[in-house]
């Protein structure tokens, strides 16, 4: 059983406050806070329309700031608090960053109710490539594998 602490509630409120303020700052209604050992590492808000960057979701901007602060691409031991359940892109970024736990306030259904519906992405991922609305077309190039072989044999690579 997961226990939600007063600190968890405090950080969720912080994420929601960031989301609310961002609405008045040309941004979307989403905020995120990354915490490690009870201390705020970074915050982020949705800047998609303000920056013309479709990847500038709150969780992603918070991850970018935390990685910049730590000078590392992994955020192991960190927890993220989001004003809303992460979308598929943000959830992927959370996994890639190695974040330990996600707390969220609004659900994906709450987001869909205000026209932030990600269900089409979940549906697209489940479809065979040939049935997706954006075609994924494999081009067989016998030279393409060479850079993978080069990476595989690199002795001083930093794995991620």
C-alpha cells in the first residue's frame, strides 16, 4: 500500500499552482515538480504554444531542467509530481530518465474533458504500422546497420 505524505500533497499542490500560473503566462494548464530526498530539484510547465515546441510539456521541461542541474541524463532517486497524469510522451521521458515514482493530480480523463485527449496516441500505438494514420515505412539499407555495429563495438561508450 502506498502512503501519501503531507510532503507529497505539498509537491502536488506546487505542481498545480505552477499549472495555474502558467495559464496566465501563455502556457497550457500543466505543471510538474521534480524532487530528490525531499528537496525540489526543478520545476516545469507546459510551454508548447509559447515556444512552438510540441515536446515542451511540463514533465519534459522539468526533466530537462533537472538533467541540466545534475549534468546527467539519469534522474535515479528522483520523484516527479505532475498536475496531470503524464501523456505517453512524458511517461516515456520519465522512464528514460529513470525517475523512481510519479504522483499526479488530474487524470487523463480529466484532461480529455478539456480537449487534451491523448487516447488517439494509445490507439495508434496498438495498430499495425500499415494501419496507422502516420505511416511508418521501413527502408532496407544494408549500410544502415554499420553505425549500430560501430556503437556496439565502441569500448568507451556511455550506455543509457
